[in-house]
C-alpha cells in the first residue's frame, strides 16, 4: 500500500496509527561486529541513550566505531505502534523514527562527546527528513534515560541552535525527551554497513561545530 509524502510528513495520532502486534519481531541476538548481546545484559556502570539522525544504517556505524561504546542496535522509537516492522514504519503510520541504541561506558566516552558527535554528523534542522530521506521515520531525536542526560541534551541543543542561527542556518528541530519504548529492528538492519560495506549511508553534517556548553571529563 502506498501513502503519499504529505502523510509521511505528519505524525499520526494514536487512532490513526497501525495496530502492530503484542510480540516482538525477530532480530539478531548479538552484535555482528563485536559479539556483544544486543538486548543485554549490559555491563554494570554503562549507560544508554537513543539517537535518531536519519537512516539508522550509517548512524549505527558512527557509534559502534566510537571508543567507549559497548554495543549498538538499530530500532524504532517515539511512535504509537507496538513492535512495528520496517515496512510498517516506512508508511509513516507508526509514528516511530529510526533510532540507534547506544550503550556506552561513561568512564571512557562522555555523554558530552556523544552529543557532539550526534549534532555534527547530521543536519538537525530539517524536520521530517534527513537529506534525501523524507518522512517522519527520519526525524532527528534524542531519547534519554537519565535526568542528567536530558538536561545535557537540552543544553547542547540550545548551544548548537545558537551557533547554527549565527551561521545563517535554520533552527534545530530535534525532538528531545525521556526514552519511550525501543523496538529492535529486524536482523537484516542490525550493523547493516558491516554486512554491506558498500551500502547506503546518508549521514551528512552541516559543517558547523557544536560549541558544547560543558567541559566533559572524558
């Protein structure tokens, strides 16, 4: 079934959303690159955050290649439909955006460093799109798991928004909120660019440095 682009640029209401299913869709059990379990258990002392920055294929590689990141996974978050499939999310009728779960050791890589990587590796001013990828599933988002993360994410957004506007760019449209349920994507989407090195990667930053408001310890 085809849905027009005007539908994909508008988030559905809970009543409009697809019904989904009660059981999780099948996915990989372990990370294709480092062998760590995608769904845990995660080491004591690690923290989690969800980043949405367009197509999750390139975004996931960006983070699994970062020192201090213990595991990454591709998934869907921020919508209404429980346990959606990739095909369902692309209709725009689940409300989810493509996200990357990042489980990291804050003693090795600070949350500030991850935020800086996030802001500078995509264009957070585009609303319901990222480059040529158009639709609600490609919107920019940060979904946090602690109050400290939430405060830091909002402060970094404000700092980058000011830098972007000073440079003549549009304002940041990134959604920042406590993490909603994460639905892991199908196995084929997990660590996609490790399995398909010549595969599509739509990441493209603005070229403008993000002046982080804090002074991270790492």
